[in-house]
C-alpha cells in the first residue's frame, strides 16, 4: 500500500483540452443561493485502477472508494489517467473520524465520492466536484435507505464533524435523497508543491 503523497500533483489548466473541458479547473459555479465558488485547479493524477486500489488516503479509506463512477461521467474522464481534487485527502480524514464514531465500516456509494462538474448527476455547485463530499449508502450492516437511519447517522456526523454539512432526507430537484450526504463545503487545497502562477484561469475553455 502507498499513500497520497506518492501521487503526482497536476495543474488542471495544463491538461489536454478534452480533460480541461470536463474538469473545468479554476472556473466558477453558482450554488442554490446564487453564490459563486471557484472549482479546484490542482489534482492528484491517478495512473491506473491498480494504483487507486493500492493508495490509502487514511487507515480505512482507499482512493478507489472516492473515484467509482459510471457512464454518467464524461467520457474523457472514464479512463486513466484520472484526476481527483487534492481536497479528497481532507474528506478521507473526516470520514475516518466518522468511522471511529460509528464503530464500524462506512461504504461510499458509486458516484458518491468525487465526480466532475460535467458528470450528469452533478447539479450546480455540488461539493462532489470539489472532492469534498461523500454519499454514504451503508454503515456496518445497515443500509441508509430510510429517514430514521439517515437522520440517526447524520446526527452522529454533525456531532463528530462540526464543520460538516449533511443533506436532509427526502427529495430535491431531480433526485431522492435516500443516503447520507456529508460534505465539507467548497474546499480548495493548493499543495505546497503546486506552481500556483503557472497559467491564468482565463485560459480555461468551457464547453
């Protein structure tokens, strides 16, 4: 096993055009209240599924758990290399604390970790596009598919991670919230090794 410190850090503004169009590095998105948030510019580069399986972000969470997506993800991002925002490491640490609080394993749903802003399930400025959100579908042997269970574990998450936000159980536009959505907000991580002045954000071409 390796850890995320071995993953290359890449400037999204220097990636191939098709990948930039999908990731939209340093572009802005508006949330439900009309507030704008700048998307991440720096990503970990994941060369293969094997590397994702071998890379631990925390003692109990592997990188692979955060990058499981299906055909709703943009075609340019379904193969390898893949790119995941550097904030995913903070999310893994937060989930590690949550796992300690519940005392058993925590399973992230498919499409429930990082997904790009052009993933078909990404609505507005979802923190999933920042690598700062997880949809949790199962804790121990309990499926999170009913209001009582979701609200029970949401209360534990909020008491364990005071800065985290959990989505209320129920419906929202285009989706039923039948899982525990936990996010850290619009977190952007700029690693010390990142060349922050390499390219201006205006160089991004938005599809």
